[in-house]
């Protein structure tokens, strides 16, 4: 494959960013929007072309039946020493080809949708410039040939996410949310950077293919070095995973994602649901063969993933803001993917087993991107119609917004795991992989899946059924065509995506592999999802006092969930009381009183000394003469005494 | 009785001390200037005395003295000019009052 097309895939969004960013203010809103969308459309076509060529052209399959990883171009970008240089390139393999499809599809849909959603907003051109920058960085991230290129684009993604969350920069909440997102993820990226440095110090390379094609070599190159009782490789992998935790909003670092919903809704759909937040999953998948070598690191992945999935799911059951429900749902679903990768790599060497978890994770990434973008764009249409984020301002909207209603329902069914919608297939594979690893994790994740079905249908019933909300201003109606079209397209994808034979395309060792549905697991998960939906229907279909009773019965649990288990308060407590109060304040005191005090003391000594000797300079000429004469006589006397 | 250098030097020293005393104690600037001239003349005398007693065949000391007298005349004229100007500005030539330029 010639390197022209891959180069264009990266160059078009970048050019679009520069063009719209510099010349945007000269263009009308419409021109800028259409130009951005057309640019993304071209990228979409090229990315599809690349992915289809890769998946269907036999030249990319070797004699052993494996798909090959091909580097389409790789250019030295920064040459430091003979054995240390940083390359920028374009690597195509099953997961990067899949991500190209996901990113360009969602990004194009969001560009199209934003034409309607952001209509008439101030800074429309800037918005499209930032969207292009984000698309460029995300595409650069997934096709990275080496871990340092990934890190560079990883930071670019973080920066463009910051710009987009803070797009409404006159709103203080948006500004603080963007800062929070940037600082939390940046903090996690520090771990990522340290991980990269540790890993490349021992292996002497940044290159992905070098590391993943021979993970035993990576293990051997550390030479059994240990640090604080754990092997160096474990440390490196855990540190790299920390970066992934930040971007993918895993438990201790998840606090930025719900707040990031302050950004425009299409941005939430693009960045905080479908593409950027799965970067952490993608990172672990990219390094998967290396993770397989370290049981301890993968166990951490599983534990953190499982805890996050449950936590986010239970919090989502009580949130009032519909975008926050979706945000917590995203956290929970990404945790599903993480768990799946974890159980796959900790599988104890059975190829069958690795294949299942890894493939399931990537499959879920794909389907989740589609249906979660659909749900977010649907939520955007709702917010556009009623001008509020809270479900209390909605209710009974199914009559007024039929397109939004049906597409949203499809999204809910997909995420709840009802066949034949796409979420069922991918989630079922994940559950199979979990059961194969440990029944406990399997049961745990099934429980989370039930909660998923419950909170999504709680949201659905509260928004579209429940009690009709009185709108004072106007009757809500369906969104314009530019907004409905992406909804319909994504709903169609969410219906059919489950039937893609994903195992033939994306597996950990790149060999084709057949998916088998395990009907005992599938049957039980369908049953439990249906039960959860029925429960949600009982509670929220018509206005009744069951939710209030439920709330009274478990007041503590409800409060804890509503306040997201007080994580934000915990962070504020730690930063303000402990870090600021116990560390920074004494440091500030030391600085102000000891260091500044020493300098001030020098200054005041000089001042006082000068005050003390100033009267000598009296201006009385005869006084000077006196002093001069006496001094001369004294000196003369001393000289004479010395000479004698 | 042979004339020794010390007979010349002692009057010169007395002259110098008188000048110094006048310079320190008189508050009138004109009087201070006169005292200054007195000290200068004492120094000039010393030049001549040492030339006469140490290097009898030579004239350098004499020449220096003539130079010094000429320069002292110019300097006195300058000083008088300054004193007159000071008097015009502050209506006073008492040296105790003239301390505005100390810092």
C-alpha cells in the first residue's frame, strides 16, 4: 500500500485545523462548518479504504494465516543519539485499522450533527477547528508505530479535549471542568511517561512491533531487576496502565469525566464516549503481549476494572443530569473492556482463552463507540429541544420526538444487551471470558450488566414516558435533518454491528478465530437484563411513588450514590486539607519566614548601618577638615612609631 | 652662626598651622580662603627651602613654586567667583549654612 493515503488521513484534519483556526474568522459559519465536515468526510473515505484494503486484501495475510502488522511509513522525527531517536510513522494492524474506522465514523457523524446542534453559537469556526485537531491527534495516536509517538499524540488528545470541554469559556463551570480534566489526566500521564522511560531503559527501544512480537525478549531484557519487591516490568506496565486509567477514567482518576460533560454535547459524544476515553483500553491492547508476561500487572487491571464498573453503574442509577448518567455509563462500559483485556492476558497461556477476552474487548470497544455516540447525540437532541440537562425537565417526550425516541430506545437496548442488538454480542463475549478466568468475576460483571440495563431504562422511561412535563415556551420537536441523520445511521449500525464476525478481523495473535456463543451465559445474561428492564419499567414507566419509597428505604445508599460516593469531596479533602494544609502551608511559612526572612535581614542590617553612619556626612566642611587633619596626624604618628 | 634649614622650616610650620587653625575656626568663607592661601604659601616656602639646602645647584623647586603661585592666583579668582555667586543665591557666606549638597 502506498504511503500517500495514510499520510493524507493524518494531513487533512491537521490542515483543516490550521486553516479553520487561522482563517476561520474570515469565513461565515456555514462555510466553516461545511468545510470541516467535508474534510472529515474525505478522511472517512480514505480511512475506510485503508481499513477495507487491510482486512480484505490477501497480501496482508502471511503463510501461517496471520494478518501481518505493516509499517506504511516511519520517519525519524527527533534524532538524539545513535541509539536513541524518536520516529513518527503509520502502523497498520487489526486494531489500528478498526480504530481508524471507529474514529472517522464517529467524528464525521459528530461534524455533521454539530452543523445543527451548534448552529448560531459564537465561535462556531473555532469549534470546527478544535474538532479537526482532535480527530488528527486521535488518528495519530492509534496509528503510532512507537510508544513515544503514542505519548505525543496522547498529550495532543488531552490538550484538544481541554479546549473542547472549555469551549463555552464564559461559563465558570465549563472552565473549571476543563482544567480538572486536563490536570487529572496530565497527572496520570506522568505515570505513563515514567512507565515508558522504565520500559525503554531496559529494552532500548520504543518500537511496538519489536516489543510485542517477542515479549519474552522484553522480559529477558529487564534481567530480573526488581524494585521494592516487584519486578521492573511489573512496575513499568502498572505505570503505563496509570496513564490509561487517567484517560479512560478508571476508578481513582475517574473524577474528571462526569464534569467534562460541561462541554458541548457532540463533543461529549466524540471524545468522552467513543474515542478518547477508549485510548487507555487501546494502549493496553497495543501492549497486550507484554502484559501477558506479567500476571501481577494484569491482576491490577482486572481488579480496578471490576471495581470501577460496579461503582460507575451504581452511581448512574441515581444521577439527575442525563449526560452524567451517560458519563457514568461510559466509565462502566470502558471498565468492562479493561476487565476483558485483563482476564484475557492473565489467562494462563491458553490461546483460545486469550483470543476470547482480547477480541471481546475490541468488539465491545467498537459496538460501544457506536451505541454510546448514538445515546449522547440523542441526549443532545433532547437537550436541544427542552434546553435543560435534567430529566426532571423532560418526561413524556415520545410523542413529540419520534425519531429521537426510537433511536434512543435502540441505543438503550444495545447497551442493555438484548439480542439482536450489537451490545448483546460483545458484552456476552466479555462475560464468557470473565467466567473462564474466575466465576466470581463473571458473576460480578453479570451483576454490573444488570445494573446497566436498569439505569439505562430508568433514564429512558423517565425521559420518554413518566409524566408529561409542561413546557411553558414551546412544544419540543424533533431535531433538524443534520442532527437526525447521524442518529438514524448510528442506530442502524448499532442494530447490525453485532453480526460482524469480529473474530475473523481482530484477535490478539491476528489469526482468524470463530466466535461461539455460550448459550448458558448468554441466556442468563439476557434473563437478568430483561428482569432489570422489567424492574425499571415497574418503577419508572408511569408516575408513581415507588422511587420515593425506594429512596426512603435506603437513604444512606441513595445519598452515597447521588454524591458519587463522595469521591470529589475526598479529592478536595486530600488536596485542600492534607496537601495544602499540611504540606503547602508549612512550606509557604518556611519560604516566607526563613528564606525571605534571611534576605530581609540582610536588607535591614544594611539600612540600619547606613542610618547609623549617615550623620558623619554633615555637610560642615570644617568638620571634614578636622577629621582629615586628625586622621593624617594619627596616620603620621603610626608611621613614625612603626619606623622607630 | 650658620643658617640651618630648621630656622626656615619652623616659621613655615607656624604659618601652616596658623592657616590650618584659621581654616577650621573661621566661619566666613573669605577668611577661610585667606587661611588657605596662608597654608599654600607655607608649602611654597618649603619647596624653596628644600631646593636651597638639598640641591643647591638646581632650580626645580623654584620653578614649582612659581607655578604654584600662578595657579594659586587663578584658584583664588575662581573661589572668589564661587563665593560671590553663593552670596547672590543665599545672601550669606557663613560656611555652616551651606550644607544643602551633603547627600
